[in-house]
C-alpha cells in the first residue's frame, strides 16, 4: 500500500538570518544621537565654566540668573514663528509639542555641522504625524530668518556713528557680507524655488510643495527682531552682573545688540559647534569699546554659560512635562 503525502511537508530551504526588530534599531539610533548631543553640550558647558572661573571678575548671581531667564524668553517669538510656518504648511502645530521640539532642537547646535538641529526638530514633529520634507524645510526657514535679520541688524547698527567709529573696518565688511548672504536665500522667490527643487529630488510624487508667502516672511522678520532684542537684553544683564557701571543707555543697549547679532550669525555660518571661538572672539571685540576689555571678556563667557544653562533648564522642564502628559 503506497504511503500518502505527508500532512506536514518539510521545508528544506535555509533559514533566513535573524533580523532585529526595527524598533530596536530605531531606539539604538535615537540613543546614539542623544549621546552625541549630550556629550557636545556637556563639553561646551564645561569650557564655559572653566573660562568664567579664570576671570578675575565675579558676577552677581541674581543678575546672571535673570540674564539666563531673559534669553530663554527671547527664543519664544521665533519659536512661535516656526509653529506658524508648520501650521501654514499643513503640519502638526500643537503649541506644547512644537515648543518642546524647538527648544530640544537647540541642543543640536552644539554638535559639529549644525545639521543635528534639523534632525532633532524634524524627528520630533514627524512623530506627531507630519511629513519629513515640509518639516525640514520649515526648520531651514526659521533658522535662516533669524540669521538674516541678525545680519541686517548688524549692518544697520554699524551705520550708527557712535557705534561705527569705535569698531574696526573689517566688522563693517563682515556685517555687509553676512547681511547679503543670509537675507538673499530667505526671500520668498528664492526660498520657494529651493523648496521645490529639494522636494522634486526627495518626493517627486507630492503634488504641491509648501510655499513661503510674503506675509509669512514679514511675520518672521518681526519675530526674529523681537528675539534679537531679547538676546541683547540678556547680554546687557550679563555685563551688568560683572560691572555695575554699565547703565541701560541707548548706546550701551545698541552696543549689546551689535555684540549679539554679528557674532551669533558669524558663529552660525562657521559651522563650529555653538559658534565657539568665532562667536566669543567677535563678541568680546564688539563689546569692549562700550564695556571695557575685562568686563567684555567676563560677560561673554558668562552669557554663554547663562544661555547653555537656560537651554538645559527649559529642555528639562519640557521633557518632564511631556513624560507627565504621556503617563496620564
């Protein structure tokens, strides 16, 4: 009697190699990114603390804390502008998660290349259901708007006779180059072509690329100007914390605005983590005529420490709030 077919046929094909679950791969990448950001952030914080301890001037702690708080608040206008761009382009724009993504993304500027800012913010908003290309483009729009307004303000400030006379000639040339180089790409006709070009390469099937309107462009410039004024006030408080003979006069406040805009924009374009050395050296040079060499140096180191500390504090608060909300 012939045997019938086996009810359980044997599969002689070689077993496929074990593939790790994709979620563990993602978590590994996320952990690596977080470690790189925290290491770079910690190194910058350590360098600033050592620089401050080497200064003969001792800052007033309450005024230094106020400087840090003012800086944290100064980022609010430009972060809300980013949220407005996201909403205009049909991306998730809930205030809490977007602000958390913005401030958390600021930590990425301490990693070489500055691309980590885009990665962190894009990943955070994409997790809310957004699309990668429009989110990444919105980050570029926000960042370039802030830098463009800073470059233009620096150029205008160097036309003020009281400030221009005290600054070397090369600062005027640098400010002009930064103003033109940073303001050109953010103009809507140029930016819209750039966005469309990137989208055609990354996602050619999407029908209509997001567009930067002149109205949105104008709102961004107002928001960026407000943020720069807040940063200048933070710097003035840092100077005031190390020397009490620096009154809030118009000349001193404009000097602080110049000492913030030009160095920060130049530091951004240098691609050095946090603009280190480039930003600090320029800030000391631009602030020294108004505040004096030693106070300018001490205030520059202090303001870096205050800004880093405020970013760490805000990120910690927002992260804790996010965890508490998810656990409810």
